[in-house]
């Protein structure tokens, strides 16, 4: 299991749980840490692989409206989302194109 958290100063932190342990206590290990910039992280989403062998992806959305995508296993950035609108909100009818 992967656990990820974003910080107000643009940090990204991840842990992994291996399922070992007794009762409700699971063994958790630090997996990665990165600074993505100065903008606070506002949203994180782990995307499960659609098929066996596909990577687990993490999307991180920041206050500067950037969205960066990471491969969790390789612990590296694999891309950015382009042409997105803030929070998926539709543009008003009178908005300039």
C-alpha cells in the first residue's frame, strides 16, 4: 500500500506499507521525498494500474495550477498535465477564448 502527502511548501512525501505486522499495526517505511517547488500541493491522486505490470501513477496538483505525474515504483516524474482548467470547472459563457 502507498501513502502520499503534500505539504504547504511544495513537498511530496511517500511511505509504503508491506502488510507485515501484528493486528492493526502495519510496518511502514519511508519511500520517497521530493520538493516540487514553492506552491502548496492541493490534491494528490494515486492511479491503480489498468493491467498487470503497468506502473502505479501519482498525480500532484499544486496551487500554481500545475499537475505533475510520477511513477511511484521508479520514484521519478514521468510528465505533466497540459491544457487543463482549474478544478475542472467549466468556463463561463462570456469568458474570452
